[in-house]
C-alpha cells in the first residue's frame, strides 16, 4: 500500500470572511506561506476589500450530527 497521507503543509486552512459591503459570507483557502504574506482579500461577490475575518477553521473539520 502506498497511501499518501495528508502532511502538514498540504492541508489548506480555510478562512471565513464576511463582506462589509454586501454582507455575504465567503471562504478562502490559503496555504500557511500565503497567509504569512498577508494577502489582500476581496469579496468574490462584489469585489469589495472591506472584508472582516470571522474565524479560522480547518478544511478537515468534522461535522457530525446524529
Ligand atoms: Zn461583497
């Protein structure tokens, strides 16, 4: 078996934002390197850069509701 496990650095943390203009929420994925570069985030819906970060989550989060 040669199963490639997820390694740290390949997992893409997701960042949730809410737009200050159109109030829509969106999520972006940035690698840690990209995050360190402090990129400018703009709303994919209206293009506004007045976005507010909601919280940091991880792509591999589990959501179990039984
Ligand atoms: Zn917007």
